[in-house]
C-alpha cells in the first residue's frame, strides 16, 4: 500500500486524505496547528463561539452536485442539521431596511415595494438571478482514470445553465459596486455592493444570489468546527492518521522524486506528497529552492489578496430579533489602515444554538479593505500590535452601540483576529482570506502537479480563484485523482 503524506488538515487536506484512503493509500496528514480546519475555523472564548470560517455553504442543498461530494467526504451526514435562516442579509439606510430573501417571489416583491423607481433594473436583476439559480457546478473526472462511482453531469443540466453562461462575460467585466450603481435607491445600492464585496466582479454577486434563491447556501449547525470534525471522523474511521503540531519544514526530493517530508524531530517517508497548505507560501518555503514553474510565477504575479479583520463580541443581550447579517452606514466614519470606513457589516449568531450562553449573543464584524498585512506587520514590529487591535475593537464597538443603544455596556467578551492571526495559526500567505477576482480578469486554472518533481501534488483554495470551501473540496479531489492515475489505482469516491 503506497504511503502518502498530506501537508495541512484544512478542507483540501481532509478531502484529499479521505479520497486517498478510500482509494487504497496509507495516508498521514501533518497539521501545524493543534486542531484541524485551516481557514475553516472557529474558536471559543468564555462561553461564546466565534465563527471565523464558513458563513454559508455552497452545496448544502439536496440535489446540488457539490452536496454529493460533501456527503462523500462526511462533511454532511444524515444527522447534520442545516439552517436556512431568512432573510440572510439586511441593509439599514436612513431609516429604510431592505432585505435579501431566499424565496425568489418574496425577494422580487420586496424590492419592487422598496424601490418602485428602480422597477426596470430590478426586473433585469431578478431575471439574471433566476438564470444563475439554475447553475449547478459540473463535477467530472480526469481522463484515463479508473473510477468507482464515476461522475458525469446530465446533458439537460448543462443546457439549463446556458442562459447564465451567456451573462458571465458582461457581468465579469464590472465590479459588484458598478453593477449596484445602476439602482437609484441608495439602500439597494449599498446592499448589493456588500453581498460579496464592492471590488469583486459582478459574476461573484450573481453566483451568491443564485445560490441562495435556489435553496442552497445554508449554514451547518455548529459551523466550521462541526463540519471539520465530521470530516476528521470520516478520515480516521477509514484508517487515516493525523499528526497535530507537526509543521512540515520541507518536502524531501531525491533524484527528482519525492521521498517524504521533514518535520521537527525527523523525516516521514512517503511515496507521494500532497501539499494543501497555502500554495503561495508552500511554493516559497517548502522546497529547497522557491518554485519557479511558469504557473507559480503567474500565481505570484496575478494573485490579489483578500484580507480580513474579524472583530468578535460576546454580548449579554438577546439579539435574535435582528437578521443574521446586517450592513449599515456609519454616522461617524473612521480611519483604519489609511482607509476610511463608512459602513459596517456584522453577523449575528443569536439564533444559532450553542454560540452563546442563554440570553446572550455572539457577533462578528468583518472588515475587508485590501492588503492590510503591512499595516499589522509594522504594528507588530513596532510593539503597537495589541494597542491597534484594542483601538479598532473599541472604535467598532462604539459604532455598534451607537446603532443599537441596548448594547451599551453589554460586551462581556471581545476578541480580534488579524491577518497575522491567520498567518500564525493557518499558515496562509500574508494571512490572506481568499483571492479577489477583479473585473475583466480571466479565471486562472492552475495545475495540481509539479512538473519538475515526481509524485508531488498541490490542492487548496488558491488553485481555483477566488477560493473558498468548494474550491478546496474540488482541488483535494482532483489531486487524488491524479495520484490514483499515476499509481495506476482505482479512484474510489463512495
């Protein structure tokens, strides 16, 4: 039985481990952290659970192609409860609230009632949402591979997606913010700009809107931790082994072929290595010399990083009457990392079991403003890191209390995760969250094999921009298919 070492126990690493173990390999996953999950993570503080990874899941809905894969790797089981709270996002603007509802007819009627002046552009919005609601990500298998449980999308499914495909080129050339500017109503403009983020291309906006109104995009009860724990149970039940606190220093290569990995205290021999740590970081640090293959150069040159700061609050107040997600305009904008913050968005987990003590609520505020790694790195080097975190937390709390006076003095727990936090615990390049897909940018397709080394494979969200959990899942599966083909073994999916 060939031995495989996987670098990283995030979604891609666990996916690769499960499929490789099913397909007859003896798999060891080396994880640098004390827990699995990578960027798909959550943490507890004094009775509160703060979600730092999954906000909604593409593939939670029955009948979706990704749903079948999530079930194959054990992320979703027969006992999994999936929550579809509604509305999933609301915007407050000068006394007017506009919401995004999951029911298409309710969504449409609400928008018409809110902004009759935008009737024609709302009609076009809803037409395109219905088109994107028919999108089902094609799942296939690489050529010349023996497969048990072969995947092939029916022709009818592909035909149903043609109307959405016809809209991808025009929507891909503008930002979500530019698309939102077509609306006269300022509340609608603000809401649509913040579904995915103002600077992402408008395709991303419609993929999310279509996902929600198609009955997908739910949230697994227990969040990132529950989902990852399900996958770990699946992997270990298959006989796989995870070594925690085991940071891989080098992928060992001899005569152009991998022979294992180096970890503190020694080496782990292997017939193949699948690197699921952040590809940008791995390409620079895990080999004797930084990788210089053409695709790696393109990735270095073409990747625009998305970085977030998560500001977490545990309130001794019941916020279950508020929507799960809200964005609002600040009466008092503030400066952060040389940028002016004019709006805030927060996620409210008051309706989610286990996230807070009875009668209390866990809230996370995410601020995403370009590449802020240097800002936090300089603060760390200058001894001002904790001070800046505290100042930002104080400022955001002040704005939340101004918006919701009942929160005044109710913040019992606070925690802040910066790009340096994610760099430290998850190993992501510069602590980045995902990859921004800019307007007009061609969707990159990176290989999962290293051309200059035999039996070295790559997986992870960086390979399929803009990233996220489905790309991690898909890339982990594809890496194992290449592994199986190279070792002339059957790929077993179920």
